[in-house]
C-alpha cells in the first residue's frame, strides 16, 4: 500500500509557477479535489475538511468567473 503525505503533494506543486492564469488554477483545483476525494475514501473523515475547502475554492472561482463573464457581456451591449 503506497502512502503519501501532504509534503509530497506540496513538492509536486512546487515545480509550477505561483502566478497562474485562472484556467490553470481551475485545473489545479480540479486535480486537488480528485486527490482529496481519494484521500477521504482511503483514510476516512479526517481528510474531509480538505475536500470541503478545495470544493469551496473551486465554487468561488466558478462564481467569480461567471460574474466576470456577465460584466463583460453587459459592457458589450453598450
């Protein structure tokens, strides 16, 4: 049974640029959500707060992107 730690996950992400476009951030959040889902299923409820936090960040990013799209649409109408 292979085990990994949070520092393993952090090391994997450390090779990527900190300032990223929103699309790349969304892809990273999606990947993190998949990983934390596996952690929850494998190791149980102690990992659930991580899943919920990443899920909330993904929802907030989607909400922000939707609002920006609505703002752009309104400006295009003028």
